[in-house]
């Protein structure tokens, strides 16, 4: 299985890029992994609904390449790190070729994107900048693999 992380637009802050690179390297120790940056449509930037719809079209096209798309969204299921590790293991056990986690842009997802997926996970009830959540998610993905492998990174 391959895991992909889809992001709308590129990460701008150097400190986030450096942190993400560290966790991406660690994750690749366990599984094929790729971070995918999707181009943010230029139209509708000052109109949240139009922008969401335009980003949604880009996301739906990108998600055609994954077998199991999962939105990272505040409306998704909350879980502990061990529960996320179990979720991840169950996803890998389904025999799919790829699992794609999706971080939306600053306005979230369009209704079409919500309708196209069956899985949604919330990383927190709080709101975070979409670029920061990339690093937070990568750390949790790495932590999940250390839990699956029984390594000592995660402490209860």
C-alpha cells in the first residue's frame, strides 16, 4: 500500500517545511509515502463558496488516483493516537493499493468532496491553519506506525 497526503497549495513557512521533511523521511521507513501539492485555483479567492467549489474540482480529480480517500476535517471522527493506529492498520488490511489523506484549503471542502468520500477524521475540535495541520498530521501518521510496530515513541 502507498499513502498519499493531498494538500491544497504549497507550504510557505520554512519551519513547517523542515518539520514535514523530517516526518516524511521517518514515515517512508515504514511505507511508501508521497506528499502531493495541488494547485489552488486563482478564481474566487475572495468568495469562499466559489473558492471551495473550484478547489473541490481539483481535489476530486486528484482523488481518482486513490482507492481509499480520507478527509481530515473538523466534522470527522475524533480518535486517540492508538485508535488512529488501529484505523490505519484496518485500512491497510483492506487490500487497497492506496490510501489518500486530504487537507483542504482555508475554506474547507465543497459539498461534492464531502459526498465523494466515506471516511473523515478530525485531528482536533480546535481550528488550525491548514499549513500547520500538515505537520501535525505527519507527526500523528509517524506515531501511528510506531504504535503499530510496537516501538517506544508513543507513551501512554
